[in-house]
């Protein structure tokens, strides 16, 4: 079981996200709506974020391609935001009564995603075990192992691995117990995408 009394940080976590000119934060209020219904709205929200940031991204055409850098950024933002929101919804505890938050920050050559949700110690323990295994493994071998697990219907965390493998995303995680409710842990996930 995870120690719920200490803050744990993994990967490339930033305590303070650098100030930027363009940013957007969405809060998803806690509700009694079934997760399945909330799940269907994640894609809409992720697409909105992709469209929003593509409008501000100063990308040019990719040489020898009809795809603009803006289109690539739009697709990447939509995919990553959707995966992060799905994980936050899936692993959040409704008992927290606290919102899930996603923030995106746009810089000249970088986008930072920050997602905050609240989870039980059991969910956090399982998540931290996966993070430790991933950080200590050869990524190519680990990716292949997780693909095999996915093929068998086992929990694979392929979304997270796809973000790293296909989009060269850099991750950081912070797990902070809430003082007022020690059985709840704030999970902050930071994803950096270099453009």
C-alpha cells in the first residue's frame, strides 16, 4: 500500500509551470452522473482544446507535406488531452467531491498539459507501481510487453505509452495527500510536448 502521508514525485515534474501568454484551464465538476456518460464528453473537450490551441500555434507547413504544423499540433493536443482526461476520470474517486482539472499552456516551441484529479490510496499505489516499472525499464521492451498485455485484455496503460512513444511526451507526476482528508490523494500529471 502507498504511504499516504508523504508527497511522491516521479519523472520530470515541475512544481511551477512557467508563465505563458496563452493558457486555458477547464474544470470538470464532480457529479453523480455515471462515468460512462462523463466519458463520452472527454473527446469533445479534448477536440475543443486541440482546436483552441491550433488557432494560436505559430506553426508553418512541414516541408514536402500538405499537413501543416498546426494540424499536427491540433491532433497531438486532442489525443493527449483525451488520454489524460480519460485516465483522470477512470482513476478518480467520486468520494472526493473535487473537480478534475486540465490546463494547457502554450509557448513558442512547447505545450505543457497539467491534469489534477483525486484518487484513493489503492488506485495511487497501483499507478505508482506502473510508473516505477516504466521508469526503470528499457522503453522498447516495456512497450512491447504492454502491447502483449493489451492483446490479452489485461490493463496495459497503452495510452500513456503511446504519448511517450508516438509524441515524445515527457511526463512528471506528483502525488500529494490531502491534509483535510488523508484517504484522498491529489494526483498531478504534467506532460511536456516539444514542438
